[in-house]
């Protein structure tokens, strides 16, 4: 899920130079502690969306909702519990969103009363024709209550002539483009479904008599549930009292799971599409060491996301690994107004140099990505000020030269450092002695493939290659681009 319209905005703060995942979803069926377990699952998925959370439960007749802005532990305070969410079914959602008075209306799961009954829906991904569909639906008389692309799915279901919820959902999803991993709940049924390309993750689990859906396996672990399997691209799994049914209602296309999930977004203790995220990141670091060796004294990760790749780089290169940068995990939001001066020191609120392991050393600094380059520049400068003799920056992803349109918040292309400069140019801007990225083929080798297959890559790597496998209808519409321009100006004025 992302905010309408369905493509990237400059959503990140100037001090946060990482791409932002848009959301995580969780659903559980036939569990007397459904809402509590859903809230716990959202805790495990907090890294996927840190500005809003919500749970909808169902007791077989009535739906019960609790949503709020902020981290899960603030929305579902331990001392208050969740007594207002009864039922043996529940779905939940964590979201990355913008600030503002209207943000609460976009917090998921979304609920609606349709002709076929009540329905709650939580969405991970991004629809690349949501704005086009929204315009058509408004012209036909639909009234939207949010600015979320997810509501387009509900509106399409409401207008469908199909009889059952399942058929209405299939009818609606057959009209959308882009990425979606959904959990959907009716009064007696839980549904999990992925888009035909399988851009975003969704797994199936079990916990006693209960059946679960979750964005990542770490959300199963927190309640001691068992991982059963991944929901396949284009698969819809329907769970009710009659049992579990699997169907494949969409045309078969090539699997294109987002490879950036392995590089940065997924939690290291998760397993995605059969691969351990932690192991994958270490292998990326090892491949990076083979592709871009350097004579140095110490390998230092940019914590926390750079740690596994740095471990792999150190293991393969034989250069000692040290925590030369320490991360403050208790940063939170600052009350200081974001003047240029405070922005310049903002990185030190999150990271501090461990001078003993940097001073006089030739340092290999390992990070997962470079987006705008602002944070990387500040970190390099911090390592220099700590006395490093040389700084060699190694990045465990290829250059991010293209925006993502499938559920990750990245800046528009002209703000991506790699879209404007070659590697030597980026090295000069960042102030490093050398800069190297893992190659696209190296990334695929780390995933156990011989390299990227141009005809069938197997992953979505559009942010590196510009190979957008799904249609980008909204971007091709002149009216859409004018709306985007106006909304971008409005966001800058907030």
C-alpha cells in the first residue's frame, strides 16, 4: 500500500537516506487470541512500516477496529491490552506514511460494507494504475474516503457484478496493475493473495488449529507459529471452516520477487522465497569482496543493515571485521527544528564513530545502498574525522539509478545519485578513496544463479536496471503527471 497517487514522492526526511518499505501485513484464522497474536505479528514486522498500525478483528458477526499513528507499541499499549477486539479472526497492517492531519484515514486495514457483506483488507505493494482507475471510478460516481491506492480495490469490488466475495476480489484484482500482497477478511473467511509477479512477500503459517498469513517468517516466529510455505505468485488461498483452498485465477507470468528485500528490507532472521535473508546478505558481501577487493586494515559496517554484508566481505577478504560505527537505537523523532545546522549533525544522532578502531586505519566501509548520497557523505566525513587514513566504500547493491513503482518509497529519478553520476563521480562527491558496488550479475550469483538471465531474470531489479516488467499506466497519463506535480508542491509546503 502507498498513498495516492501510486508512484514515488519525496517522502523521506532529509536525514533518512534509505528507501522506505511501505507496509507489512498479518492475518490469522481460528485463534481465540487472534487480535493479540496479530498485534505481536505487527511488532515483528515493525521494520516494514513505522508510522502507523492497525488491527481489525471479527467475532463471526461484527468487525472491530483499532488503528493509530506511531509504532505498534504506541498504538497497542501493553497496559491497555486489546479487549475491544474480540473474535477468532484478525488482520493487521503496519504502514510507512507521511505526517499530517489526514494520515489517519489512510491507516489500514480498510473496512467496508459491501452488498456481499463486510470486508476488511490490508495491502502490501503499490498499484501502478490506481490513479487512472480512481479517476474513472470518481467519474462513475464513487466517493473515496481515503487517498490510498488500496481503496481502489474495495471500490472495484463494490461495483463488481459477481456474487461472492472471492469472485469480486478476483474481478477487482484482474483490473489492477503493479504489486499486491493482500490479506482479506470477511465474517467467516480469511484470504491471502499475491500478484502474478510475486513482487512482495507473503507466507503461510500454522499455529495449532490456527492458520496465518504474514509478510515475513519472523512474524510467525514471534508467536511460535510454523512456517508452511510461501504463497505463490498469482495464487489465492482461501481459509474458512471448510478448510484451505488454493486457486490460481490470474494469468501466469514470470516470477519477479523484489531482490531489494534480500538487500535491505526484510529482517535478517526471515526466510524469503526459500532463501535465508541473513545468509543471502553474507553471500552478497562475499561476492562483493571478490569483485571489488582492496588493501585495508579493517572492515566496518554501516549499522545495522550493512552488518551481514560486511561480515561476508571480511570473511572472504580475510580483513578483520570491527564495529567501527555504533548505532543509537533510541533516536526517535527530534524536537529540534530541522535547520541546516541540525541536519548536518543529524547523522550523529543515529551513528557515532568508534575511534579506537578507525584512527590511522585503512577502512573498508560497507553499506547496503546509496540513494541520494546525503547520509553516506556524512558517515564518510564522520569516519574521516575519527582519524581514518583511507576510506573505501563498498555497497552491497548495484547503483540505484531508477525509482521503484512497486511498493518502495524512493525519490524521483533526478534525485538519485546514481542517475546523475558515474561511479568515479559519486566517489568524488562522497569523499572516499574508492567506491565500488556489487554488479547485477554478482547479486544474482549470491542468490545461487549463474548471473542475470535477460529473458527471465527471476527477480525484480528495476531500481538497478530500469527493467519494469509491469505496466506503469499512471506515469504515461499526462493528466496524472499534472496531478502528481500539484501534490508534490503541496507536500513541500507542509
